[in-house]
């Protein structure tokens, strides 16, 4: 009873602290812009407070993340209506258009495929296989899993990679009877690193490639070396951040080494069908640009085919889908969209870029860091969409055009690096992070906003710093 009372007091104290901090910051948001002569409308200030509320509530764990974004999206719509950002009768249409159904469809389709694949026992098989290969060496296991995740994320979008890898990780550590949380965090960070290397690794890369006319090979040639160095830096950081966990030894290694991993395969026929559909889906992802078919259609089509040939009851599979995470995404898209409509992201970008006074390399680093910091707190897809027209304008500046007289302006690479690595800064900074946290929670392992932030934010700062320097050198060598 005493422990329960202490827990309640702790929760109450955190809640009070969170609301006090939110109140102070809200007052500053309302008063400071006018004091410094910055033109911020009522809708912009209110939306800034709403977004700030999301981060405060997440940081202090006041309510579940899906609940807070559901409430935030509702408030954001009300603000949009009352401040004339859009008409009341068009609010539903606005909300629907705000949601990136390509992302939602991709997630839903891959969740179904991975859930059916899990029925075969393949994750337990891989878990035992990797456990044996590591021989209980946690550092070796972390490197194997992180590098595999990063490389896979180069050719499959990082959300799909995480959907495939997290169940494997949890299976391994259930066998080891250890917490998988450090390894889940490492894989999220590694997936975002790897996804930044290629045109198809992360949705903003596709947007940038389309706007700048960059093909798959050109993107890889320019971003590949930078991400290679960033991955090496990442492994060093993992060694530092997780040193205590890496010193731990599995309690039942001898038992694991004696196990026959093949015995965990429950249904070979279903396994063959699932792998055929999975690899077929992945192959279509790789060539979806040629086919002009959205990844969500491919994923949902693959899920439908697998449900058909597996003859598993749909309600059984849909019961395992992480609907909470899908709702979180939808509501976050709506909230960010209203914020963008108020001019919030445009204002942030223009003020920050104005500081550089047109200097080409100052703009290069400004775009990198602005994109990284903003993408840690705002979904990188709408931010990339906002930055693309601004970079188009900057590339027409005579000073920048003269300095960056390349086939492809370095400002495009700066944007790709910033939005790609910046998502590692917070729990909600990347789709892969949100999916991983949702999956971990589903299996009984809770990862808090603060727990992710303590590792993710310094990791993001260091990798962006290293990546931006390597990228600058790479650009100068390719003159």
C-alpha cells in the first residue's frame, strides 16, 4: 500500500510540474513574439501552445500519447475554425486531407504481413540463430543487429524494417531473460541512419528527389559515404550509451546454445507463403517509382494476398494490429497540418534562414541544423514539404548559385541529411520510432519520452555534426 501511495504521489508531482512548465512556456509564447517585434498571429501562437502541450505531456507521462494527440487534433481543428484558417463546413475535409494515408496504409499493410509471419515461429528461429552467433557477447549482438537494420533500411523504408526487426529483438531477449529496450533504441536510431542514404529509404528523400530531379544512383553516391561515416560514429555512440547493458551476460546461454532453432518453426507452409509475399512486396517497393504505384497500395495488396492464401481468419490478425499507433499518426498529421496552415513552420524557416544573410555555406549548415532540430519535434514529411520551395528560391540567389555551381545544389543534400537524422532526436521525431515504441509496449516493454530523449537527442546532435562535416567535404571533392 505504501509503494502504491508513493507511486501516486510521484505521478501527481510530475503532473503538477508538467502543467506549471506548460503554463510558463505558454505565457512566453504569447508575449515574447510581440516584445521582439515578430509578427505572430493568434492562430500561430495558439497552435504553438497546442504542439508544446503534446511534448510536455509526453515528457512528463501525464496521459497516453494517443490520448494527448487525439485531444490536440480536436483543439487544433477548433482553433482553425475560430481563427478563420478554414471554414467549419470544410473542417472534416481538411482533417482527411491532412492525414498521410500513404503512410497509414503502408503501416497497416506491413503490420498485417508481419503479424501473419510471426505465426510461423520465424522470429523465434532468427532469435535463437543470432543468439548463438553472438555467443552471449552483447556488443557483438548489438553491432550485428544495428548494421543489419541500417543496411536493410537503405533498400526498404525504415518503418517496414523496424516492423520486421523489433519482434526478432524481443524474441531474442525473452530467451536471454533480459530487457530488450537498449537494443530497440539502437535499432530505431540505426534505421533512421540507414534510411537517409537512399532515395527510397525515407519518404522525405522521395520528395526531395522529385523536386530536385535526383535519381536513385546519384542520391546514393552523394549520401552513401556520409551515412557510412555516420553509421560508424553511431556504433561508437552505442558502445558509450549502452555500456552498462553491454556488460550484462545472458542468464541461460548454455540452454540457448543447446536449442534447435528449427524446432521453433510451427508452420513451414505458411512460412513459405509469408516469405514469398514479403519478398514480393519488398521487390515492388524497390521499383515502385517505375511502376508509379504508391507503397501503401503495394503493402495493402500484399496483406490482402497473404490473408487470402494463408486462410487465417482476418479478425484474428486485425486484433493484433497496433491501432493505437495508427490513430496517433493520423491525429499528429492533423495537428501539424493546422500548425502549418497557421504559418508556424514557414515562420520558423524564414527567420532561421534570414540569419545567414545569403552566405552559401552558412545556408548549407543552417538548413542542415534547422531541419534536424525541427524534425526532432515536427514530423519531417510536412517540414520537408515546406522547405523544398524555400530551397528553390535560395538556389536562385546569385551568390548561392555562383558558389554552388554544381549539377545538384548542396542545399538539397543538407535538407536530406537534416530531416533524415533529425528524426532520432525524440520519440515522435520519426515514424520508425513511433512504430517501435508501440510494438515494444504491445509486448510489455514501455519506453518513455524521456528515456528515448536522453539517448536520442545527444545521438542526433553528434551524428548530424559528423554527417554535415563529411557531407561538406564530399560535396567539395565532387566539384
